[in-house]
C-alpha cells in the first residue's frame, strides 16, 4: 500500500478528488467541505462536569464530544481517568445530547470495551507507533483519530495510518497535535505546515489539536483560525467548565464562554475558506 518516492512515503491512493476525503460518522460529514469541531474536557471527571460541556455543545449545534476515560499520563501518580465509569458517562451524554463520542484507547486489551462506548477511537501521541494497537484497530469498524507522535516524521505518521488502513479500516482522521522542539514558549510546536503536507499526501481528513499543540488556552483561538485558513478539515480543542479546577490540562482548556465565542467566529469565517462548520 505504501510506496517510497524521493524518500517520502506516499499512500497509494494519494491526492483524491476533494470529495474523496470524506468520512461519514453517524451521518455527520468529516472532510470535503466540512470544518469539524471536536470539543470536550481533557479527561472525564464527573457527570456534572461532562453534562455542562455536552449541554453547551448541543446548544451550539456541535456534533462531537471528546473526553478521556483512560488517560496516558506522564506520571503514574497523576489522575489516570475514570476508566469504564468515564466511558459510560461519555455514552450517556453522547446519547442524551446527540453527540458523537471521541475517546482514547490506550491498549489492545481495553479496545473492545472502548469500542463498545465510543463513536471515534483516538490513538494518542504516545501510542502512535504501538503497532499491535494499530493492527487491532485495522480490524475494527469504528473510525480512528490518529494523533501524530510528538517526535514522529510525516512518513512515520502516515506509516502508522497505513497499519490501520492495511488492516482493513480506512476510516481514519489524522490529527496534528504539536511536536517537540527547542521552543520553550509553548508546550509543543503546532506543526501546521506538516499537517498540510500530510493532507496533500493522503485521502484522509486532517485536523489539528491546538490545545496540546500549544499548551496555552490563549493560543487556541488564533491557532484554530490558522487551521481553517490552512485548509485543514477541523480541530479538536479542550474545554472545561472550570479550567482552574481541571484534573488535567486546565492551562490549555477554554472556558465554555470562550468556546462559544470561538465557534461563532469560526462559523462566520468558514465560508470564506470554502467550508462549513459541523
Ligand atoms: C489528549 O487528547 O487528551 C491527549 C492525551 O493527547 P496527546 O496524545 O496528543 O498528548
Ligand atoms: Mn489533554
């Protein structure tokens, strides 16, 4: 499926017509002329927290709720997520507010359980080259949101996608979430140029995650606008009813009012870039 051209990896079905870059997730289009907004807390913490977020997203007409139930944390002493309880809360809120649930799967063992509750299975940056997980996702029928590893080249990222596609699941969304560089002003360096390159090299929708890509909530609004202007297919952002009390990634989470403003601004701007938000 992969061929090497001038030291770059190209998926064989490269450069499709724009309407080839289209995924339908429970009736909602990702790719083609859509700019998809995926929002939610870094981690599911409680029913109250998640419902506040889901209710807002529903009122804004959004279609995707993100939230981690299994959290891959740098320290084993940090909050690891609510696991099954978190998955149940996500499904409950997804059903109640008509939102597709995006959540991370961290290993092969928990994949059947996560796939039972999620609409989109997220592979985190730390797991981008977990090849047994990628192969297992190839056997799965649910769409996969594949994050770029923070030290992965584009070829490695697309190679990871090819593991899933070769396994039989081509419902893949690529997500640029920032790479590690010498810059200390931000948590990671959001590599939008590489996201555009990846988009030009594959038939998959490509989105950006400016929350992990920058680490600062103040930078999310401008980076979402940059993602839209760059022609990407959407963004994933972290939001929280009380970011200062968040159990993870509060510093990079938008408040709900800030998110409402952002969604409004993007809905106004999107048509200028040939897109509609969903
Ligand atoms: C996340 O989306 O919450 C997350 C852990 O992201 P990443 O894998 O990009 O660090
Ligand atoms: Mn996070």
